[in-house]
C-alpha cells in the first residue's frame, strides 16, 4: 500500500512538472548594467551660483525697563536687548519689507497675575504701518503665552517689520489696554 501511494505521488509530480497542456513559459529579463562612462566625469554643480547666507553683523544694545500695571497684576517689562536687522536670522527667513526690530524681552510679575503673549506688544513708530512678524524672521526663541504668578518671570523674542526710527514699544494687558511702554531708540 505504501509503495502504491509513493508511485501515485511520483506520477502526479511528473504530470505537474511536465505539464498537461500548452503552458506558457516566462523568462526573466537579463539584468542590465549602466554603461561605463568614458572620458571625464560630469562637472559638479557650481556652488558659487547661489550665494551663501551672511548674517547681519549687528551688535544688540541694552534696552530700557518700565513698570506696568494690568487688570490683574503689576510687574516689570525689561528690554534685555534689541537690534535693527536688514534681513532675517537665516536663509529660510522671510525678508523684511522695511527692517526687523528684534527685541529680547523679560517680564517679571511683582504682584497678582501677569498675562504675557507676543501678540500683546505693538510698536508706535508714528507711521502706523507696523507688522508683528510672528517668528517668520527666524529670530528666537519666541516669547510664549501664559500667565505669571507673583515673582515669576519669562524671557523671549518679539519682532516687528518697520522702518528704522525711534519707536515706543507698548505692552497690552489681557483686555488690549496699554499697561506699559518703553522708548526704543533708532
């Protein structure tokens, strides 16, 4: 019985391997290799065609400090440093329409709760055309948003696109009322 079973398996294998009809034979394509280049290699891209980014060589200056009073607290706004820039911080930054006023600010809450948000700052330069950059200039780290408790402080960058001139930085409270302001020299 065992021999008959083995013989049946062998016959079935022969039929499958040999085929029972007009089967189609498929052959794999020959692998191709790229042609060997003769002569000199192609030139490398010209790196001098795209000028490299050169950051502004501007030394930041120390700024003023003022006390502010808001609806919910009082504290100190300090311009740790500021600088006027003719371009963004890196090659990916959006170029300014006029120039960037970049301010590193420190807010310290002396009493109560003190609200902070980069959009709570505006610049009065007299021309009425001030744009808060929202970080598109590449300068950072940006000032965050939140609320400070008594003795808490926060630092960060806010930037504006405007014509370089004397200006007043105004700090708005949570109700968009001016809580304090500092003069920024040209």
